[in-house]
C-alpha cells in the first residue's frame, strides 16, 4: 500500500470532494494510507492556524526539477561554461567651445573626447572635476557634459578548428581556436555630475516613474524596443522583453 | 484569436476557479501561474498540457517586488509570442493588488497581441462573505496600506474601510520574515486621527485551503502593534464605521417610496 505524505493528503483534500468531507468528519479514517507524524495528525484534526505552516511546507516541497533547474540557471547565465569577460567603461565627454570672430556672431563648436573610465581610486571629487572643466572652458560657454558608456561582452559560442592531418591526436578531435563574443552597450549619466550613485551592473530600476502604472506606450523608445522584440529570435526574446519594460517605464531607449 | 488571457484563480485553492476560467485554461497551449495553493499545479496540469509556475523564479528575499513583476510579464509575453494562446493565472482576482497584468496589457499592445481579462474571486469577496458585509449599505473606502501612509490619505469615519496588505506595510520589498510591533506604529498613528483608540477593527485572512477556516482577529485599534507577529502578508484590515452619517435630503427620502416620483423619472 502506498504511503502518502501530509502534502498528498492536503492536495487530495483540495481536489476530491468526498475525501475532503471524510477529512472533516472522520479524520482518523482519512489518515489511513498516509504516513503522518503525530504532530501532523494533530494539526489536521484541529485545523487551526498551524495548518498554514503545513501548507507552506507543502508548497516548498512542490518545486519540480524543471523549476529548480530554472531557478538555478536563469536565462542570462545559460552559457555558464564559457569564461566571463570583464566589462569596459568609457567616459564620453562633450565640451562646448564658443569662438568670437570680429564683426560676426559667436559660434559654438564642441570638443568630444573618449577615454577609459577612471577607476574609483583615480576619480576626482565632483567639485574638483567641475572646477577643472570650468577652467578649461571659455567664460561664456555652457558647462560640458559627460556620460559613461558601458560595454558588456558575453561569450556566446566557441570557434573550433580541426586538427591537421597526421596529427598524433584523434582525427575527430578539434581545438578551440577562439570565442564568439556579443556586445551590449549602454550609456548612463556621469554620476560625478549628478547626485546619484554610479550605475551598477544590475538592471536599473525604473526610478523615474512615479507609479508602476505610468507606461510610456507612445514613446519612440517603447516602439523601438517593441520592434527589437519582434526582430529577436527565441533565445534573445526574454532580454528584449525586459528592455521593452524599461522603455515603457522610463521612456528612455536602452543600449 | 486572443493571445493572452489573464485570469484569477480565486483564494480558496482551486474551489473558487470559475467555469469561464477553466474553459480558457483548457484551450491554452500553456498556463503560466502565480499561485502557491497546494493543489494548484495538480489541478492546472489536468487542464492544460503545459503548466508553469512563475512564483519560485520571480521572488527573492529583500528584492524589490517590481523585479518579480517584470520577470512574470516577460515570461508571459515570451510564451505568447512563441505558442499562443496562453493563460496568465494569478491568485485571487487578476487586477486587484497586482502589477504584472497591467504591464502585460501595455506590452501586448505594442506587440500587436490581443489580451483579455477574466474576473476572479478576491480576498475582498471572501471578507464580505466571512464578515457578512454589504458594501452598498454605508459604502466602502479602500486603500493599500503603504499607499495610505505615503499619501496620508484621509479616511471618512462614517464609511467602512478596507486596508489591503497590512502585513506588507511600509516596504515594497519581498520578505517572509515575521513583523515587529514597530512596523505598525505609523499606521496606528494615522488611523487614530480618524477613529477612537478603542474602536474595534478586524484583521482577516481568507483561507487558502478547504480544511482550514479563515483567520479573523478582532482587537482595539490601539492594540494593532501588539498583533504584529500574527499579521502576515495575507491579512486585510477591515475598519467598521465609527459613526453614522444622518440623512440630509428629507425630500428625497419621501420620494424614494413614491410611485408618482417613479413615473416622473422613468419613461
């Protein structure tokens, strides 16, 4: 005779009307065929608040192998057997320059520069960086602005080469000749110019939305993100859908 | 064809699923659900070839609940684009105290997918039955607990009040930890602006299983902090009206039983 658990008992009581009635009217008979501890029997007889703990334990045990696998192996780390590559941060700086020619209106040009993002120990305090930028500019030019460009490489596949003929190794063997890498780029405000913390490598939260229900469905960013979803393949669609969510909540284009 | 149907599974595990909802799930290629009922998986697997729980992969301790909702929405849309039609099934009613369905609706609009929403039984319906409440008698004001405090919403003491999710008050982060009394101090102070300290309130939790009765705690408003260890995230607070608003339009009062008045206002 199969011996069911407390979880089995609760599931059957939820789905089987006749068994439920038996559990309510004659629990001792209902317990037959179930391997229950004295405490579990007491709880199922008294049906007091402790039953909630039994239900919680049942839900915790109810994870299937597929769900456990999904929890341990989220989509973004599916290729975990490949090495992780460091991300690259660049500082994009745009400084306006005002030039005054005789007998003509002032003209504005821009000096753009791209440099490695300084590490934490090399970064200057915001006030000092602002003073330096102001000193470099003419007195009547608006202040320059800068952004962080973050490039995140992801290894998506390996490239293999067959071994040359006559090799002492098995002819069917091959060696890894290189890695196929995909890049994701995004641009963020320079935290030195704002009061915010530097952006983390985690997905940014939709801080600009005052309510989760304010969705910028008419924004160009949302429409572009939707187009990207439609153009994506099955493997990349989940990430593109998350990008669409960002666009809906912030109205900004990502990457 | 409807690509995504959003449904509610009710509160009392599988017993409160409507026939309409059951029919839709049977006709879906996949049902993705957020419901921790002990028999939910078994029941849904009997209706649909593919039943996928999103709860375990969505929520993380101390993480922002919005991240979970984003994950749910992305999974549902992903499935709908791959093998429609699909059903997204939530505990309770699918538009009460939720965010993912609204996100799905807006995303689906941009992706030219059709969405339909079916009603489900919510904790409010269970509470009306449990406490024998008729919201038509004196009305009903209802707020989510943290929103009530953030906006310092005023309450009318002559209108019964329903405060949702008191067990989750003061945080938008997911947790399974028991509350401390301090968690309810701000709520108590706010409520004491409108009700006397001895006013009896009711904290109710609709049962998720037919073997377990619903949980109802009655206590004076001033003692709410002392109930902290009992008030888990499933509780709703019902505040009966403290005073009765008198009738002011005596003329209308006389007219409501008048056949002549009825003839005058109808064709």
